[in-house]
C-alpha cells in the first residue's frame, strides 16, 4: 500500500478482509476507495 496506495485490487482485498473480520465501516470505506480508484473494473462486474 505504501508504493501504490490507490491500487484498486489491494483496496478491494483489504475491504473484503475487513468485512470478513466484522469491521463493516472499514470495509465500506476501503471498497468505496477501490471503486473510486477504477470504476470500470467494478461497475463492469455488476
């Protein structure tokens, strides 16, 4: 994350990890950041 703080894959993975650990607020924040970093990737999978 230090080298690429807006990496959508890393943000997404951290978001799902936070969700699995029950930290829903952090998960939402991270997943929103992931979507913002690359909307095309995430909206294309909906």
